[in-house]
C-alpha cells in the first residue's frame, strides 16, 4: 500500500511539473486571417452586448447613433468592397470595407463612411472592429473601448440572410 501511495505521489508530481512547464495557450478571442469572401452578402445585426462595459456607457458609435440603434440593421457587403448599412429607422450609410490582417489583436473588419462625391482612397478616417467569429453564416465583431487602464468591448452579433 505504501508503494502504491509513493508511485501515485511521484506521478502527480510529474504531471504538475510537465503542466507548469508547458507552453501557454493563446487566450485571445480574435480570429486570424479570415477570408474576405466570408463577409460578402447581406447581414442582419441581431444583438449588441457588452464586455467590460456598463450598458448605455457608450452613447454613440460610428459617429451615428447609440449601439442599440443598430440592432435590426442590415449590412450589404459586396466583393468589390462597396457596401451600405441601413438602420431600422431607414437611415442608410454607404461604406467601403475591407479585412485588415496586420493588427496586433488579430484580423479586423474595417470600413470607411463614403459620402456623395467621395472616393474611398481619399477618405482617411474609418473604423476597425476585432473579428471574434465569422463562419460565413454568423459573425461577431468586437469594438474596443478604452475604460481607464483596460479595454471593454461592444459586441455586435450578425447573421447572414439567405
């Protein structure tokens, strides 16, 4: 019985040593290198939620409206990078979008607002959202928001229209 106990302790010690010395796993929720084709189509924003933020802490997103005003909006994204989103109140915004694969937080969805007479190449300002998921039928984008010394996120959950 003493030998069985000693062997068990020795095995547990080895397991602890190997576990402690193993390479740490990446805990980032960002996705890397999502193909552009997974974004093409018509998407509906079904839900806005928050991680590390109090609801209603952010009053305006994309220099347009409160995050909740985007719930139910449709986003039409073409392969050429042109797109448009339409809020449930009928307000529409033309955009030029792309996938950015060079960020330190992983792959990002980026877009610029395009107004009448603008060319996308001449518009310098835009928005970047971390891609948490895009499997071609559902998509989750996270917009980072500085909160003191940390970062909170507005989380946008989309489904693709058939």
